[in-house]
């Protein structure tokens, strides 16, 4: 129970609700043969979301901040998380550009190391087996589509 | 044709060698998913959904759907078997429905009766699973017939009931659960409106026209969310694993646990039928029941075998029971069944009353394969329980990044866009922050799956009534559903107001 998070998230959800309400005013209000248009459902939901957010905001201001001890007790490993998160984002963005096998190998190698794998040999072996194995089985045996090797490598 | 004839046809489909293989892979992975802490049944099924989609891509639609469902359902009930293993050996539940098993299971393991506890859990799960299936076979037809009488107004109210039930029991704060439900429904409105063909909230981004892909969001929220959580919070401390001794339970153990297994099966099945009340709740209820029923309740918490047999049977029976509203009414009652429904919809198979007449292959093949799957699980879990206990020792530094890589592979294989991959990563981030602050994720997924259907039915009902909202109150069945929905939200509030503990269903 993190009251601060609750407060900010209630504001965010209220904004999301408001966005849907405002944007749904631009959608046509009737459909052919019906008095009920495609705008009504999202608009109604947006209004409900705003009301619920207000209630959450009210709940988060009431009550004491008793939850701070619960989350404060655990030490979070931000460095490890941010490295892997950044690696995942890079992986995802470069996947189509560099190709599946190379990117997956690099991503796995880096994150295995970050997560605390000791031996270089084992890390290389597992990441190699995973990336090549998945690519071979999926593309060659199951005839699926994955980004192959980049053209500029020359093969 | 009679029900038994249909069932025989189902067995014919389930016994095809590739379906046997899929069922086997499903229950094997399911057991592993249950054993590994950090991946629950929900993320397991979500993770495998794209993989099965690519595995079955060569078959025709009907067969592909049957095979995929056989595999995914295998993961679902397999996880119910596997979850008990870590509860008993490590005192760490592999998933939330095995939380109660730790109370007596770990104590039994400490007394050197780990093998007996594990095998009783497996036997109990088997009996309960078969019981739930038999009930499913006989209830499916009458319930489908009943559901065929429903018009759009009744459907809308019934779905609302499902959503309210899941939100009412969904987490520590009902407000948060309701917010997640509404948020899920709102996300479902993005894309082309399938009644009028108008584009909504797409902002001319081509990827958004077909809506946010359910698969991407489910994998992101559950699988990646849990992975991020483990990366951030896990301190890599390893616990001492208790050795498994003799596996077969003694005659006394069997005698003591026969009645709890029977009670747990029946109780769990009915709890599973209710929307919102899933396996976790069933196992809690069963534990409380066994404690009340027992002549000497002080033995509980100190290694009473009844405390393992009852809850483990009832969580399995509940997962079988939860299939009934999904298959006959088309309404998932929990997060995992919502994901199964998403998988069905991916194959253009609409769960609901017509499932049994339109796609008998899928429906009866699935039911028959669950019989076979349960048998496989019993065979797997009794002699191989020591092997599965080894899975716990998989080094997390290899496991965690692999899950990310599997998620990325799975989503890319089905969607083939970078947009979905980016969405996946951000859903993972969102999933972590929301679930670590007690926002339950199951209602969001449920909202996302039910969103288009609930909207269609509402608009169809309103079209027939010329925009008059009282149609939902004047149809008697619809009124009853709405009443139940309201009660589901109000009763927990009243109980909380009186200061009573309300049992909630974390996960689903």
C-alpha cells in the first residue's frame, strides 16, 4: 500500500478517463439504424473511470501512510533492473534491423551477465543455443518469419 | 446425438497422436510453470499462447484451435499440480492457489513425509480434476441450451455480473479493481468499432486500427511484469530444499485423506463455477472446512495430511469448474480463463452456447483431452516428482532473461511489428508498477477480452429498445443478473464496514 503512488495513479487514471470522454465527443453519435452511436460506450466508461479515480484519490488522502515501512524494508535492485530494461528496449528496437539471432544472442549474453552468471563459457553457450535453436526450429522447421541476418553482413 | 456420443468423438480427436503430444507438452510445461516461483498459470498460458499459435499454423482452423486449446488448458491445470511441489518442499508457493498448502505441507516435509504429502496432493488433484470434468460433461449441454435463450440484454447483464464478481473479489481495494476493469474495457474500445465501422482513438496510426492486440498486453502485463518484479526484488537467496523420501503414501494416509479429497472436489468445483472466485479462494475455503470438520483441529498447521489433501483437490476442481462458464456461456470467470478465451478468439472460435454445436471438435476434443491430461499428470507427478523438484534449482540468472526473450519471440512471431514489441515492454513496466501497488491485473485482462462483446450486446439491446435503458431492468433474467452483480459489490463493502476479514482472491 503506497499512498503516494495511489494518489499519482488516481490522477493519471482520471486524466485517461477525461481523454476518452473528450475524444469520444469527436466520434459520431449515431449509427445507421440505431440511436446508439459508437461514442456512447467509451464516453460512459470514461466518466465512470473519472468517478472511480476521485474515489481512489479520496481513499489515498484518508488513512495514514502506514505502508511506507512495507516497501522501505526491501532494497530494490534499480541498477540491475535499469540495465536489463535498457537492454530489452534496445533488443526490441534493433530486432528488425540487426536480425533475430545476433540481437537475441547479445541481449541474452548481457542480461545473463547482469543477473549474475559467473562463467563466460556457460553464458555464451546458453545464449548461443537459445538464439540459434529458436531461429532454426522456427524458421527452418516451422517455416515461420523472423528477421534473418542483416544484408550488410554479406550472407 | 447423446452426450456420450459427443464425448466419444472428443476422445477420437484427443487420441490423435499430435493432440496427445500437445496435451503432454502442455501438462509438462504446466507442471514446470507451477513449480517455478515467479511464473504463475496466468503468465504461463499467456507466454505459450503465441508459441502454440505458430506451432499450429499449418493446420486448418478447427484443428489448430483444438490443438492449441488442448496445450494451453494443459498448462492451466498442470500448474495446479505443480504449484504444490514448491509449497511442500520450499515453503514457497509456486502460485497463489497453493498458499494454504504451505501450512501443513511444509510441516509434513520437515517431519520427513514430503513424499507422502506430494503424492497425496497429486492423487487429490487427479480425483478432483476427473470429478470436475465429469460434471462439466453433464452440465455442458443443459447450460448451453439455457444460454441460447439469452438475448443481448441478458448477455450484457451476465457479462456485467462476471466483471463485478471479479472486481469485487479482485484485490485488496475494490476501487482499484474496478478502475482496472474499466481501464481494460476502455482499452478494448481502441480500433475500428465493429458495429458501425467508425475508427475510434486511432489517431491515424495504422497499428491501432485493429485494436490493441490482446496477446501483447497479456504477455506484457503478466509475464514481463513478473519478470521485472523478480529482477527488482529478488535478492538471489537460495533456500534449503528438503529431500523427498518415500513417495507412496501409507494406507493410513490414504484413509485419512479420502474424505477431504471428496469434500474438496465438490466444494472446489462449485467455487470454480462462480465467476470471480477462483482456485485460490477454493483452496482457502477447503482448508477452513477441513479444520472445522476435523475432530482435533489443533493438528492443523503441524503437518495434518487433511490440510494438504483438501485444498489441493479443491484448487484443481475449481480450475475445472471455471471452464464451465467459459465454454458454455462464453464468460471467463478469472484471469487465466480470460486468457484462454483470448486464445479461442484468436482462432475465430467464439466460446459460448454455440461452441458445442458450431465447433464440437474444439469443445469435446478439449474436454476429452483434459481426461487424458489428468491421467498423464498423475503418471508424471507420482514417479517423477523428484525430477520436478530439480526444476526449482534452475539458476534464476538464466531463467529470467530467457523469459523476456521468449516473450519477445512469441509476440513478434504472431504480430511481426516492432510496435507490438515496444507495447509489450511498456505493458511489462505498467504491469510491474500496478501489481506491486495492489492494482489487480486480472480484471484488466477480463475487461479487455469482454469489452467488445459487452459493448456489442449493450448496443444491440439498446437498438431494439430505441435507446431506452430500462430494457436491462424489464427483462427478468437480466434484472436478476444485475441484482447479483450489485450484491457482489455491496456485500464485501458491508462486511468490510463491519470490520470483518473478507477473503479475497489474489491472482485468479
